[in-house]
């Protein structure tokens, strides 16, 4: 049973400056508030398209992701290209 009481929407923009096609097929987004995992909300009808599976050199992709959270303050978003890679952390 989900115990979240709020929804938090995050706008994500990825710019490929690597010089080659970027594989995003295993892109991972994890959210935390107060050290507790946030629940990802998947509703393409309301959120629009999800992340692309790849991104050509010099291209930009923007999309929205939403999390169910217990509280909005102190939200932390961890993003990695795959579960086996280190995550980049964005903190509120």
C-alpha cells in the first residue's frame, strides 16, 4: 500500500554533448524524501511522453516525471544511465 500524501512533478531536460548517440534505454530515476523512497507515478495520459530510449548528438529531450511523496521538503532526485552506474544527485 502506498503511503504518500503529495505528488511532486519534476521537469527533466537532457542534452547530449557526448559526440555520439546517447543510450537512455536504462535511464533510472529514484526519488527520496526524508530518506524514504518516493513512488514513481506513471500516467502518460497526464504526464505526456516518457524519456526517449536514445538521444542523438547535440539533441535535447525534455519530459516530466512525477513521484508520490510523504512530504515535499527535502526531495532528492537520483539519476543514472543504468542501475549499475553511479547516480547524479539533485537535492532540494
